[in-house]
C-alpha cells in the first residue's frame, strides 16, 4: 500500500499544473495569484486560500468574508463576482496611485537644513499617539514642536534629542482628522529653521477594517515572508506607509527578508519621500549572487 501511495505521489508531482504546497498536493489554477481570502464565509473558497483573477467570490448568506488584494492593495468585505473586478484598478485609480507615488518628499534626510519630520512615514496614520522623529539641525540648541488641530493647538520644548513620544499632556489624535505638526529649530533664543508636516488619522471605520484584516492575517498559518506580503497589502490599501515600512524593516533586521521584500521596502521608502533610505538596499541587491550567498 505504501509503495502504491509513493508511486501515485511521484506521478502527480511530475504532472504539469500540480505543485507541492506546505506538504500537500495543490492544483495550480493560475500563473499568479492576486488576492487572499482572510476569513471564512465564502461558499467557494476557504479561509487563507490564495485567489486567481478569474476566481469568483460568493459569500454565504448573511456573511461578509474579508479578502485582501495584492498588486493593487485593497480590502474587500463581502465582495461578489470575479476577483478581477475588485482587484484590478480602473484608470482613475491608477492615476491617483501614480500621483501618490511621488508625493512631496517630506522628512527627507537629505534636507539637512530643515527639521523635517521623517517618522512616522507618509501622511496617513493609524496610531493616535505616534512617535515623532525629525532631522537634527546642526547648531540647534533645542527644538519646539507644535501641533495644530481642529480642537486646539499645543506646543512643547525638546531640549536635546531629535525625537519625541507623543506627549501624555496632549489629547489623543482623533480618527478622520488632520493634524499639522511644525518643528522649530532654535539656536539659543533664535529660530534658525522650521518645517511643517501633516498627518491624517484614518477614519474610524477604515481603522477598524484594517485592524480586523491584520488580526486575521496574523492568525493564518503563513511563513514570515507570506505574512509580510499580506500585511503590506492591508496597510497600503489605506496608504499607511509607516505601518508597511515597519513590517518590512522588522523582517529585514531579523534576517528573514528576501529580494522580493527588499524591493518592496525600496518602493515604500521612495513613496514616503525618503529615497536615500533605499540606497543601501539597492547596493546590496546589485551584488553578485555568489557574494550574497556568502554573506548569509
């Protein structure tokens, strides 16, 4: 009996259209997948399944399963019809995405003459009390950080460092609102430089959807690489560059990244307006394969 199973398995693995995935035989339904089913509730696809463009979504009655699109990041709740109809952007979305790709490079560490905000990355935020990091200014003796919001304005002096955890004495940033941060660099009592950056906290419903999708992705039996791909798509569906970069940086620092994720991190640095952060990764990716292997 064991010999028969071995013969059948060997035969199947030799057939086109069949691959081994996580110890199981799985038919290849498309050349590349475009989405993943994150939750149960669909009549045709189980939780965790990778989806092809031609696959159809068919939620069970009274169910709204969550799907995350990859190449054109989007989170769907209770989507119907072909996956391609949801995960392929229309021309207007493409134009918007291209404009977003080249946003003002706020926070660029090249702009050493301004105390530009470099973290959190991007404009959209998910956390109500972010840690602020800006370019240190040569000759500055201290900084003043002010935030202007719909419900008031607050200011704080930072004597030595070029970073600040969101102060407890300031009220939490509220979902759906814009906050304008201005950083003044002082030399003694004189302002020598300043810069203003905006952060928009994600609206509450979108924030809840992102957090739910992240929790579902972390519950799936995925490798660290697979999980990072899902999390990047989830965060980028709402242009949450800071969160996406955080996932990719963490994986790279732990030695678990790969060239695909390194290139993704390069793209995210460029989208955040800080391409200089991508330079070390680009140099590494251009090294001969043999040298990379030796370094590992």
